[in-house]
């Protein structure tokens, strides 16, 4: 019996353009994520999770993201906008 080896692509930890930087979210991003979109019903409208009511929910979310990255190649990203220079 032959075994088929499938090489999975691993996304980069960071992807940058002139105006945007996507990177893996880290625990220290919690306050900024909570303040900018995690608690906003309009921003989370089409996401699979409900708006966070407390910063602790955002901490739990980031811990789950880290665990998911550790166990698989799926990687959530955090977006950061750059101002045009």
C-alpha cells in the first residue's frame, strides 16, 4: 500500500502591503481588539462570534486563537492600517 504525502502550505506570520499589515494576533493586542471591534455589534455582525461584553472574553478569544495555531495551520490574523506616507 502506498502512502500519499500532502504538503500543506503554511501561511506566513505576517503579510504586508504599503497600506496594510496582517499578522497573527497576540495576547497584548487584547485591549486594542476589544476597543476597536470585538465589542462592536456592527463590526462583528458577520463573524461567527457575538460581540464581546468584557475584555476577558477577548483574552479567551486570543488564547483560543493561540491554541488553534499550535494545533493546526489555520491562523487568525489581526489587521493594522498604515497611513500613506
